[in-house]
C-alpha cells in the first residue's frame, strides 16, 4: 500500500464530570487525511485546505505526532500528508486531536501496523502537548479506540474503553467564536476544596456506573460540573440558555464540550437529539449569533480507512 | 412480631480512591442488636455490653437514629434496644454505623416495613452526624444495601449499589490504638490541586469500571490515594510496612479502612487473604504492637435478621 485516506472524527471531552480524562468519539464531523509514501525520507505536509494552519511539520500537530512516531524506526521512505479539515481549530471538539490521531493511524497502516493503539495514543499526544502545553489523551483516546474512554493515567498510559450504550446520541452546537485551549485552561482554578472534589468525583463515578447499567436517570444526575463549568461558561455566549433549552427538550444532559465554545447534549434517541438541535438553533438565531450544529451518533469504531 | 434480633456488620469505606463516598459491607464482624416492643412509648437503650458507650438515647448513635425514625409516625408502643458490640468504636470499620443502621433496620421490620432502604439510610445518617459532625452515608449504605456502594449525593440521597465481584475477599487488621473519626478528619487538607483531583477521580472512575469488568489489574492500579492517605498514614503505626507486606503477598490493593487505624487488603481468593493476614500478624508481633485481624467475604446482603 502506497497511499491511504482516513477519516479521523471529532471528539467530545470532559463531559462535565470528567475534566481532562473522559471523552467520546463523534461520527458526523472530522478531518479527512491522505498519507502517501514518498521516496524522500521524513514527513512533509503538502496541503491543508483551510483555517490557515501551518504546514511546517514542527509547527503542526500532525507533523509533530508523525515525527514522534517514525523517530525510532528505520524506514527507507517518507510520507506526504494532505489534510482536509472538517473541524475548525478552537471549536472544542478536538480539531488538533483529529489531525494528530488520524495521521499516526494512517502511517501505522502504511507501515503494516507495528504500533499498538496505546502507542499511537502516545504519539498523538505529542501533537496535543504542542498545542496545549501539556500531555492529554482525553481527545486522542476516543478517536483511536472509539466510543467512550477514560484516561486513568497519562503517565502510565492506562486507558479504559467504556461501554457505549445503544441509542445514545449527541447534539453539538458551536457559537462562531474561537476559544484557544490554552486560554480556556487559564480560567480553571488551580485548587478546589475537598468537598467539591468529593462531589465531582462522586458524579464521575456514578456516570461510569450509568454507562454499564444504561441508567439514564443516573447519567442525567451525574453529568454535572460545579468546578470548571461556572468559570468556562462565561466565555461561551448563551451557554446557560442553551443548556436550559436542552434539558427542557428532554436531553439527558448538556455541558461544555472540551474547553468550548462547542456545547454538547446527550439524548436517548435521534428524535430528541434533532429536536434539541432545532431549538438550540432557533435560540442562536433569535439572539443573532452565528453557529454551527449537528447531531451525531457516538462512534464505536473511531478513526477509519475510507480509501 | 414483638422482638427481633439482627446482625449488623462492619463496613470498609474510602477504599483509597473514594473518600467519603465508597464502601463495602463486611461479613465477619458486627453488632448484634435486639429490639423489643415495649408498652411504654419512645426509645430506650437498656444495655450495651461493652466499651462504656452511653445508653442515653440522646448521646448514642443508635438512640439518635431510632428517634429520627419514629419521630413522625404514630405508634402506641415503644422500643427497648440491647446492643452487643462486635466492633470497637474508633476502629475504622464503621462501629457507629453498624449500631445506627442495625437499629433502624430492626425497628423497620418490627413496624412492618413502612420505610425504604433509602429512608433507613437517611435515619441512620443522623447517628453518623452525631458522631462525626456531618452527614455521611458511606458506612451505613453498604450495611443497609449490602456489597459495594457509591454515594453520589448525600443531599439528594442518590446511592448506587455496585457489582460485587465473585471471590473478592477482604483482610482487615487493626493495630490496637483508637482514632476518633473527628480527629482523623482534621488531618485532611481542606483544598487539593486540580491535578491531584483529576488523578484521584480518574482512579475512582477506573475502580468503578473494574467492579463491572472484574479486571483486577485495573482495580489494583486504581485503589490509590495520593491525597488523604499520606496525611492519615502518620496516625497508623507500621502502615506502610503492612501495605508493602500485603502487596508483596499478592493483595490486589491495601489501604486505610475509613479513617483508620484498621487497614484493609483486597484479594482474589481466600488463600491469599489468609496468607496476608498471617504475614500482617507476624509483622505486628515482631514490632510488639497488639492487633486484631480477620478475613471476611464482601457481604452482599448487608444487615440481616438472625432471630
């Protein structure tokens, strides 16, 4: 195989109760990445279709992840990367992770799978580190493993694939503003009280249980964030109104996706998810805020070969 | 029925990763409580066999829980309570909770079950509040529900019964010193960094997953406490040596039970659990510290009628 095209989807992280460690894989949106073997060694990014992203491999997450991957293996060829961005950077649904994870997944196929999923996560995290300043696996894990994932430890690279309850479906809406992950991290307080920690971790623990038991009432009560959301919500126009609309329309839960500004809602079925999208859209229209929204299943497979 | 005798077991809480919210029910030790209807209305504690505990119903956790329970119901009789303590107060395996939970469970049977398990937990928590200064359901929940429990919210009384993996068995050892819960709470810091919170909650989330999947390697990696244990361990003689011995002898994990001084270890089978008990005992013998230890299954049923 000399060339491969993959679809690397977006992802939703934090899910209110699992800051920095919880995520799920989207299906509807993502980057389309073509990687072709070249006679010239090394990595080259020959095109990125939009958003004015750097093609310099030392300034681009995909280039950084790909270099980390091939650094210690002996190859007598190189790779050309072409990226069609399906996710706008700074949107909160893992734009950088889609590029990093997609590229390492594609190269791994081209060189006949020497690396495990966990190793791919480690390489993709190099891209995440470049863009956010620290190692995070919460976006790249669901892209590479599919479904819901929990990052128990970045240091030990201990990542758990969680159940993906049938029928669960996401509504995503993003007001047209950009929030840089690094900026959004700055508003997070550096310390929390033990009481808040206990409350937040109880919600996370209950959410994990709800995925196994498909108890949507428990899930609804668990997707709560009294630590990060109050600070980050300030950066997202109409957040509390959108959340209110979602819950009143039957969402299991609604919160900030990643570091925002995208907002996610989870619903029991497609009808409710689309109804929520319509009502969210109407609201943003009524207040004259541009937005972009869609409904997506939780993608169990993750990144995949499309050509 | 005019009289009932119940066995109300001990419980292990915190389990390193679930401070204040996680617990499991022991089987081997507990209080034996006899409640008898009396023509005189109200609650009376006619005997407690040891530890010099108060029989004044306003100074005793069982009396306080029982009063909370019957406060709003009309009865033309009262109750006499006799308690045989099987758990020493201040040992870290839920001595007060066993008395509170056992008494409300017994009275509920005598008055033909008007209250749900959750309501019984609420009444039993009144005893816990008296003894520790705040409402906690982490000990009383596993006693009343059996197995492993998670307290998502004390305020909303949202309590989840978790799976109880077959074969999982506990070793408990308690050096003969007393730690008051209220004293042990004082050494806990009031704030933690977000990083520590993320790490601790990731461990808790992974532990919940491990109960559903019976993944003992994950369980072992998850029962970790970098927040509370380092401060509380100072109060418990030989804690780190006992922990080291347990892990080297094949324990899945070892940590402080509740607020200590009891130490718990979890093992995959009875043989390992007993081997650990023997080695822990030898160690305490070698350093001339009195102790009390036993092996117990995780009790799925909780408090039960014995006569």
